[in-house]
C-alpha cells in the first residue's frame, strides 16, 4: 500500500477491518482499492466528505433510495425520490430539496420510534417466554408430560 493511500485512510479514520482487508488484498493505491475493495469499503470510501461532487452524491443517494423504494410506506419518505430527480434535472431548488429531506427525516424519526417499540416488544416477549418456561418447569413435572417413549 502506498504512502498516499495509507495517509488518506488515517486522515479519514478508516476502521481496522477495512485497512486489514485492503492489506490482505495487497492493494497498492487508491485506484486499485476502487477496483478491488469489498463493496462496504468502497461505499465507505466514496461517501467520505469531499470525495464525490455534490451531484454524484445526489445521484448515488437516489440510486440507494430507489433500491428500497418498495419498502417506503410513508409519503414523506417517498417524496424524496421526485425531489432528488428534480434537483438533478434542475426543476427544483436547493431549498425545495432541503424541505423534502426534512420531511423524509421526520418520517425516518417516526420509523425509528416504531422500530424501537418493536425491539422493546421483542425484548418483552423474550422475557415473557423465559418466565413462562420457568413457570412450566416449576409447576409441571417432566414426568407428567408425554415426551418420552414410556415403553422403553
């Protein structure tokens, strides 16, 4: 790995596993990393501040959002797609894209709250299952269950 790439990775606080991955592949320079790095490390690299132009960033964001579009159930989240498209073709202003992003962020906050509620419910269900198993073991003797072949 050349000094320039190593210096860039250090300056951007690259994770140890990412650097180790590049070393294991005997990556020589940034172009080699671009061509051969694992997808997660390539994505991390190109999304660092200053690596892509704003336009390329928006194009990449639009590509990513389109991949998950069928999963978007909130109109505020779905509205970001035409907003990004409009910014790219020049039909909407920077202010409009900022508003669309803010609406999408509100939707994401709501989704995060729902996800936390689901996680808590799963945790509670797991705790309940543990208590249920304890109750069974304390109140229903194994011998009273029909779980073994009693003929043997």
